[in-house]
C-alpha cells in the first residue's frame, strides 16, 4: 500500500497556482478575478464647478470696445415683475440663479431701494469701515442701500430690488445701478415704475 503524495502536487501544478477542492474534482476554468479598476476617464464639462466660458457670449466679433458710449458697452437689462413686498425675495432668487449658472459671488452687487437687505443691516452693525472693507475685498455678493450706491464700484451684474422707498429714491438708484452694471442689470419691482424711470427705450 504505497502512498502517492505526488498526486495533490501534480493536481495543483496542472490547474495553475490555485489549489483545487479537496474532493479531487477538477474545477471548471476559473473566472478571472477582477483586479483594481482603471480610473474612469474624466467627463468633459464636469471637472470644474463653474462653466464660465458659456456665459460670455457676445453678439459681435471680439474687438476692443472703444468706450462706454458705444452700444456694445451697454449692459443687458432684465426686468423681473414683483411687488414691493416680494422684490427682495425675487432679487434673492435672481442671485441664486446667477451663482448656480457660474457667476462668481464677487461679480454681483445687490441694491435695495426700501428697507436694507438683512445682510447689510447685520454687517453695518459692526461699523461702516468693516462693511465697506467687504465691498472693497470684492470676493462676495455685496448688498447696499440705494442711498450709498454712488459709493459702490462697478460689478459685472447689478441686481436692484425695488422694495419700497420714495419715487425719487428709485429714480436716482436705477440710473446709478445701470452705470455700475458691467454686463447685466436685473431689476425686481413694478414694471411701470421701472420703465418710467429707465425710459421707454430700455
């Protein structure tokens, strides 16, 4: 009764590096074991959070603009009808859409003609110097009252919430806002009042 110790070893070498079950049955061809997956190729248009190039569409060929008096330098105006009570909410929604579409927070200035925006009221509680320092930093949406618009510098987009205030305040704030809007002026308020201030040609 000689023992045959070679049998398991022959069995193993015949099947490759993996041992077969102890029953001695030959296993079917082993399935390939999945190894580490290669990294998926980057999807085009997904890597960055902001698709900025799509925002800058010009109707004219890219030529240097001679000056602010040319029609190409006039910002686009968008009117969002809203009551005085709802103008601030409409302005907030407009800001959210701007940021979601790729605008940087520092590109946006929000002006109120009535009660100040809660952010502005909060920041002014720390003093005017700290408030205007945030404006000068230019890295976030800035909220200003119509009475101080003349002190604000130009930004790509200006959003005006006509949330009250005297007609003279609105009549003063809208042209100043238009002058500070580099690409787009969004006005949230009563269309008749806004059109009478900005003019029929707008």
